[in-house]
């Protein structure tokens, strides 16, 4: 009995020592929290090679917890659509606000992201109808081109975005990112006798309320404080 008790006490002591050593071996690494700001490279570059487009989008996120970020975008777009039946120009501004959730488990002090998120977007804009074609049976070619220059002001739209994307640190504090977005149109104030075929920030509209978009971002992280993980 004496040897049995000694064995039990020795076994318990071994377990306690093992647990203490295991806890001592767990290291904590400081996680950086702060603001990341940047620009959408797709819209910026398209403004140079596409004569029918001018746009700029600024992006940003702020790390709240180990996994969650407040995130948003603000921008302006001017786009001319030259269709078979009409030509019009849309000009307006927008902003989006929401969150990102980082599903990627970083090693040590890495800060890469594979994330999902949501945004609420609001846009205000105007259309200028540059020209349109109407069928004319008296015309040899069967149609006439009308150039009214009519402008539709005070238009607006709102939508919800579901997002998936990545952000990778290229070098110290500089991140390259890509995201795809599925949009659902919530409200859409249309002009009389026309339609919102393009909405700044939302992209092109199709049949129904669903749309899609994407962006390429280059951003810089501004650390504010550290918190151990």
C-alpha cells in the first residue's frame, strides 16, 4: 500500500510539473493594432488607359480585435457609356462602411489576411444623356441620332455588399490586396424616362437587383498600439 501511494503521488507530481513547463513554454507575441489606408489600383490605372472613365477610390480599415476590422471605401467615378442605342455619362460619389473578418491564422508577427466581410454602400450621382438613336421610317438608314444633352440630377442608390478577399504584406507595413464583391441593390432612385444603368461604387446594373465588382488595393499600415496574443 505504501509503494502504491508513493507511485500515485509521484505520478501526480509529474503531471503538475509537465503542465507548469508547458505553460512556461507558451510564448506571447505582441499584435499590432492601427489604421491601414490605401488606394484602389484598378480604378486609378483605368483612369489613364480608358478615355471614357475617370475614378478614384480610397480604402481603409482599423483593427478592432484579433480577427475583426472596421473597414470602408470612399470614391468618385465618371463613366461614359457608348451603347448601340445611346450615349450617356454618369458622374457621382459614394462611400461604403462595414467590417472584415480575418479567417487566416498568421504565424508569429505576420499580418496577412484571408477575409470575408460586408459593406453598406450609398451613392449620389447624375446622368447626362449625350445622344440616342430613334427609328425613323423616312430615313434611308432607318434611324436618326438625337443629341439632347439632357441632365438628370439628384439621383441616389444604396446597396449591401458581401466580400471575400486577401491582403498580403509585400514589405514592412505595405500591403497588396484583392477583393471580389457581390452586391444587392436596396434602393434605386431613377430619373423619369431613363434608367440607372451605371451607379458609381456599385458598378453596372443588370436585370434584377444583383451586381458584382472587385478592386486591387495598395495600402500602408499605421501602427498605433500593441496587444499580446
